[in-house]
C-alpha cells in the first residue's frame, strides 16, 4: 500500500499541523523549503494565519513571496487561517484586505482558501493529498523549476514581473500595449494607467520604483496599492 505523502517545511512543526496529519495516517516528510510551507502532490501550499497575512501585507512581503513562488512553481495555493471577521473588524480599511486577495488571484493566479484553525488546515491538506494520491500525482515534478527565461519573451516578462504588484498576466498586458520593455519604462504614469490598463495606483507604484534614487543601505519597502 502506497502511503499518502506530504512534504512540510521544518518551521511548520511548531504549528502542530504535521502531528495532526500524522495521526490521520499521512506520511509527513520534513524538509527546508525555499518557498511555501507544504508540497502536496503537484501543489505548493503557502500557509498564513490571518494576522501573519496582514503583517506580510503591510510589510510589503506578500507580493514578493507571491512573485517568487509563481516564478518557481506552476501550481500554488494560499491558505489563510483564522477568524477573518475578527481581524477585518479591527482594520481601518478592510478593502485593502480584499484588494490584496484580488491582486494575488488575478495577477499571480493564486488560489486562496480560508480555514478557521490548524485542525481545518490539516483537514484541507489531508483531502488535497488524498486527491493527489488517487490521481497518482507524485511530489517530485513540482520541485523542478520552470524554464521561464528560455526565450526573449520570457526575459521580457521576467523584467516586468519584477515591478511592484505586476504578475504574469499584467506583464503580458503591458507588453501587448507598449510592444517593448523600453516603451513600458519610458511611458508616463497616465499612459501606464490608461493604455496599459493597470490603473492609476499600480502606475504610480511603477513610476515610484523607476524614478526612485538608489540608496545602498537600508531595507527596501513596498507600499500597498491604494484601494
């Protein structure tokens, strides 16, 4: 009998989820993952508590993580764990939360799921692993990096995807609208917003990055798009 298998990042041991999965009969292999928290079948799974999600959102790390994962794996899921209503009630502008989820879903093709606690997260991972097991999906293919820079088109998309809040779909749209990376970089914020179809908030963020003076010291900060 082939065991149902999940790879968990070593840091997830503190959550207790690997132990819950073990009690369900899942073989949990612990490794240090470069990105994500779990590998289940063909999927990489990023798990964040609601408060962790908001901290990474306001700290500017969420979009960086999303870009890094989307450039490495072809199938990825995000689990947001916790009481969303409780957290949203404390937010001054809850639309930022929903705006971020839309950006992750539409720009980075993230599939987002919500769980109330670690038990529900473990149940979700267990069901996903069972489905992968029935399909005969192994874990190894997921760990192969995609050859994104094999062609000139891949290089062009990669450059644009390095801009704040720009994922693969918006990078493609910008190249279609402006025909070259140089034309995107020399476009005004109004041209980016209207002709590029990315909206004024994203256009401002791109212009801020392109026009910002380089400083050798100090951490790089990313502002959230205005909602």
